[in-house]
C-alpha cells in the first residue's frame, strides 16, 4: 500500500496585456498631427529631455489612434 500527501498551492497572477491593432491604426491622423507640430518649441531642453518628450508624444498618439484588441 502506498500513501502520499500532495500539498499544492498555486498563486496565479494574470496580467492583462494590451495588444494593439497596428494593422488598422489611423496612421494618416498620426502623420497629420506630427506634420503640424511646432518642433522648434516642442524640442526644448537637453537631448534626454527632448527624447522623453518625443517618446511620450509617440506613446500618446499610439494610445489615441491605434485601438486595443
């Protein structure tokens, strides 16, 4: 006769990851917004600060113009 005990404990953490539908994004709108930007006044400060501003702008445009599945 075999007798054993199994202690099973499982902490499942699920994270909801956004998956964007890049195929159907509104790229004309993104191009239009980027074309109409006043880049001289937008890119002020150090190189790193300008990069952060530009990165945040792209993230913002992505969130607005490219839908989530």
